[in-house]
C-alpha cells in the first residue's frame, strides 16, 4: 500500500503534466475501480482544465478550474505512468515498495492532456478509487470527514499530540496510525518516527511526557520529509523513457531491517507482529 511519501511523490510527478492543462481525451475502460466511477466520468472531465494539485492524507486532489476536484486514492496497487503521444515507453511515477507488475490489461483510465502528456492509471487489484467532489464540500465528504491533522502541517504539534493522547491506554503505535488523529500515517513511517524519537512502540499513548511527544511530532515530519526528498530527487528524470524511479533505496532506519544493526547503536533490530502487522524497533534505543 503506498504510504504518504509515495503519494506525495506521485502528486509531484503529475503536477507538471497536469497543471494548467486540459483533458483533451479521457479513455475509461471500466465502470468501476473499488467503487463505481462517477456518472459520465469521461465526458465530464473532457475539455476541463486543471488549476492545481494538492494532497490530503493519501488522496491526490486534482483541482479543476471550475470548482470541482478530482480526488484520487491509489488503494493498494494504483499507479500512474506518463508518456508523450507517440512514445512507447512510459515512465512510472514512484517505484513502490510492493510491486504488482504493470500489466497493460490493468490500465483502466488513459488521460490525454493538452501539452501532449498521456497519463495512464493502472491498478491490478482495483482498491484505488476516483471521485469528483465540489471543492467547497471536501471537508464534509464521507472520504474526508473525520480525518485527523496533516502530519506535515503545523497542526501536528506537541500540544495537539498531548491533548489527543491524554488518558489513552492504547499503545502509541495504534494511536499514531489512527487516521482520525493523524491523517495518512501508515505502518512504515510510524515505526521510523518512533525509532527516531526513541520511544517504545508499545508504550501507552497517555503515558508519554509532553517533551517526548514534542520529539515525536518532529520525528514524524522528519521521516516523511526525508522519504519525500528521496522520491523527489529521482523525479527529475521521470519523463525519460524507462524512467525507473530509484525511490525507496533502503533508507529506512528500522522498517524491514530485522536482525540488522540499529543505525544509532548497532543493536540488532527486532520485529514484533501484532494482528498481522509488523513493528520494527531497536530494543536498546526504544526501551521506554
Ligand atoms: Zn538502537
């Protein structure tokens, strides 16, 4: 499942080919992804212009210049590739941690933009979805209502974390992964942030001191920005044919590194599994 930095990398990759461009042609090859696509989806998009792109949690928001937004969630295996009219090779936006191939039979939507970019949405397992929402209704929309603060915004502050954590008996990892508290954080970056902040993943959220929650807020932003930077630095080449984006170049501190030395103290990283989800941590740096 793409995590926030991957989604942000895809957003940044789409920006130069979509922003200020019109949908010249929209080829819709099925009626649904995870959910039905909007009525007359292709016809409604055709001819409309993209004003800007941004992101909320793990949604890419493609703002059209007439007040409506095309919201895209990549689900598990959704991905975009970009080619130019007449090119055979498409550059894929973001090399994902979990590969599911790129079989053309899973190309469900093809957007041809003014400016010549052909943007293809491929989704093997079809957990992704797209919808059109009036801009002013986003905050109340079922997909967005109730989402917590953006982790990279100033709203994720020590004061916010401490007010939300107060009295919580559930562990800090579950607390951080609760989308109603912080939107868009997943397993990988929660493990990474807890390690950077030197906090044991199993500690009860309500029992962490304010200064440590402050360190945690800083760590969440730092690990996300580092990953986005790593993705972004490879995006310069994305229009090149065969543009393999060397994205997650094993830069994780603890995630996926069971038995390997902790980057801080060289103690072997441990893995614990609860309800099918792995937690990676350093038993020495993250003792309490
Ligand atoms: Zn360590």
